[in-house]
């Protein structure tokens, strides 16, 4: 491991919606955090990098919260936030 990043829950939630929509990948929050860190490294490091991360969990254990809009709202999370609002290159 070369570097670590902190990725908040909103960022991870927003990131997880894209692979679910576009690839049908039903991933958990830990995978969203890993993708978020990989994306930040890609943005900060520029071109010519090889970045590897692990998609380490499925969304199965998150179903009662990740897809519960009331619970998300109570936690201050917006499931519809566009990915572009999270990362600006």
C-alpha cells in the first residue's frame, strides 16, 4: 500500500450507484470506499498510473439501510447525488 485516503459515507454511497446502474455490480460500502480511494489517487496522480483496488464486499448486508430512503435521509445521505458532484478533476 502506497497511500491511504479517507472516504466519507456520502462519497461511497454516490460511487456505489454507478457500478450498480451501469454494470449491475451489487457492492457494499467497503467496496465504495475502496473505489473512492482509487479514484482520488487517479485524480491526484494524473496519467500513466496503474491503480489496483479490491471490491471486497457485496451489497447484501446493506439492503435494509442502503435502499431505505428514510434511513438515509435521517443520516443526512442523498442516494441521488450525481457522481460528478463528488469528484472534480
